């Protein structure tokens, strides 16, 4: 009996030791944060590094980890390819439906991998809550984008807790593409949307004040005109636009985009940092969800020149061979037509810096 008690006590001690040795969530978070890239912050209308030097981000918008994992394409090689294109940042989208279907634990594993691989390769990270629709009425573009106020707050609370102090995760893109689709999704007053966003930022910064919130405008994340009248009243904020060519058909036909861009979103860069987290072009024969974002290198040259002149950061959509407008044509990362264009720009401009 005594030997049995001793044996059980030894087993208990071994079990306790093993339990103590197992990494905890805090250990994992701290380990990721310890290896993170230098912190990026907002100073006026610029992103700056710890030395106060201006940083312009030029990178790639990735596909959702769930989509890539299903195809067997979620791996370090995907991030190595982005680095080979000379990206200095990647945007990682999370679709609400897949967040629910795959579960928090699985998604956090994928996101942890993205952060680790990005850190190793010198890539900063944008985490993007990839919803499209009216967050005020709860009406969304498609089922994959459906979320709620409560879920959105819980998602960002989880992200802020998970990546607190991890400066590789420099940005949280709070809402991918706010839109009421010309009223079809209900009313969407800017002041109500602004209050929603400010509540989100208040919660996020209470958990992690090092991350930079990215705020999209209306019209599918394109139109920032309301910022001139009522900017977000929270510190350290940057703004997002998605300048696809179809946003103004008259300007598109005349190839006279610059005045329109300046009026709708370019002016914001005079006071705040701006990132174009989605844009791209396709040929008329290409299939695609963003029809009719049909344009060519003339549009690409004009847009890149416009953004470079104003110090606007950018990540074209999408570094994938299935989603469109696609930057690659296969799993070996062969560039598409727009991929060749943006790859060349990444290599030229990021090498210059």
C-alpha cells in the first residue's frame, strides 16, 4: 500500500512537471512578440519606424488561409514567394463564415504561422476582417461575409489579445469593404459607422496600443470623402481605399483617374496615412468577381505614380491563382499579366528604399 502511494505520488510529480513544462498561450504569444519586426507607428500622415524614418509599405494581398489550406497551398513557401517579389508587407484576410466553420483554434494556428513566417522573412502583417456589407443593419453581400456587431467585436478582441506587443502584426483592417449598395443594404450614416469604428478602436487599443487600426471608406471600401468633415476621433489611425478601375466609369473611359482619386480619397494622405489594400486590373477575357475591373498597365502606371507621389502604401489583390483579379496563374507563382506589372513595381520601388 505504501509503495503504491509512493508510486502514485511520483506519477503526480511527473505529471505536474510535464504540465509546467508545456508552453502556455502567454508563452507562445511572448515568444512570437520577442522575435517581431521593429515597431511601426503613425506620425502625422506617415508611417514611421523607431528611428522616425518614413516607411512606405508595398506588398501583396493574400488569399484566406482557409482557402489555401484546403488546397494544400498554405505553407512557408507561399510567404517566401511574396518575399521573392520584394513585398515588405502581406495582408491576410479572414472571412467571417470560415472563421466560424473552422473554429478559433484552427484559425489562430494559421495566423500564428503567418506571423512567424512573415517575421522570419521581414514582412509586416495586416490582419483583415474580410466582410462586405452594412455592419449597421446586418445585411451583407454574400453568405461568406455575414457577421454581426458582436462577432466583429469578439474577433478583434481575440486578435488584440493574441498579438499584443507583436509588432510584426502592424495593422488591423477593421472592416474590409463597408457598403450599403446604394441603399439596398439599408441606411449607413457616416456618424453611426464612425461611432462603431471608434468603439472598436477603443477596445483594441485598451488591449494593445501598438497596433495601427485601418479604417475603410464607403462604396466597397473606396470613398473617404466623409473623413474631410468628420475624421475618426482616435489617435494613431490610418485609412484604407480600394481603387479598382471601375469606381468611376467616365474617368476609366477617358483614362483620367487622377482628379477623381484626389477628390474621393487621395486628399486624405495630406493629413493621415493611407493604404490601398486592394486594387488590380484584368483583361476582358479574364473571369473575375470584380467585373468590370478591366484595365491595363496604363491604369496601373497612373495609380502607382499617384500613390508614390503622396507616400501612400499599397497591396494589390490578389496573390492567388484562383481568386481574381489574380496576380499569379498557378501554384508555382507564375505571374499573370497584372502580376508581372506589380512584381516589377515591387522590385523597383522596394529596392529603391
